[in-house]
C-alpha cells in the first residue's frame, strides 16, 4: 500500500504556491516552473494534489483563506467605519497589498470562467469586508438592511479605488478620492442618502441594445465626442 499525501506538507506547499503566485501571477501557472521555484518536483506536486486542476482549486481556496486572515488582523480592533476604510486602504495600498489585490482579481476571473467547477467560491474576502462594515454601521443605529446597503457601497468604492491604483498607479488622483471616501464613511449615519431600488432586470430588453457590435464600437468614439 502506497504512502498517503502528508496533510501538513500539503499546507506548507499551498503557502509556498501562494507566495510564488504573488510574484508570478496565476494566469500562466505551469507545474514545471512552479516545481523548480519551490525546489521540489512535479511528481511531488501531483502526488500531494492529484493533478494540476486539483492543485489550482486547492490554491484558490487557500488564497481566500489567507485573505480572510489578513482581513481579520486588520479589522480585529476597528470600531468606526472611517477607520475600517483607512485600515483596509493601508493594508491594500502597499506594494504587498497591491500584489494581493492582483492575485485576488486573477482568482476571481478564474472562478468566473467556470462557476460550476468553482461553485464553493463566493468571494469570501469581499463578503467579509462588507459584513464587518455592516456590523459597524448597525452599531451606529442604522437598520440591518440599510447597513448592508451602505457597507456594500463603501466597500465597493474602496475596492474600486484599490483596483484603480493597481491599474494606473496614479496616487495623486486617487488619494484625494480616498480621503473623501473616509469622510463619507465617518459620517454615513448622518448623511445616509435615501436609496430607491431600481429595476435591473434586463430580461425584457432588446438583446441588440445590450450586446457590443463592431458597428456600435466604431461609432462610440464619435458619440462620446458629440459627433
């Protein structure tokens, strides 16, 4: 009877794989370069995980786990909405934080490509950020539903600014917007806007108005310019 994979070694390998992906990215992951970088063999990787596909699934799960750990460290003692936004920005706006943002975005794209295969992944690190923010807003006297809506807006805006910084590196433009977001978060209970739900059901819309076509794409620049 052959030896069974070592669970502890599997966890160690997952940590090493995630650290490798933080530097190299997920999109071009290949077993041989990965094994060489980790100082192991492709045999060891397939022995521990079964296949490359299974290794990728386990790695995506481990990325979410480590993101959850990072969030809990950041948010553990945070009791005010603006402070949470600041601390999440501080954790995400560094070089290391931006690498985590990039890897999380790559993981999200990988999951979106095959949701049936990755049904267990629900963007936990995003959901937990929203849940923590909603908890803080509820303590400020906001109802549960409105706290969840407010948290979704604030965390969505923060994630957008972090992604903008990752894409452009334009801190001079982004940091004043971030400062405004912090102020909005601090005073959300005072200035919370009335939010009227809108109908986002596109099932009755003419598909031709929802799908990009070469003709529409060519006309778009002229339309934007007012031509």
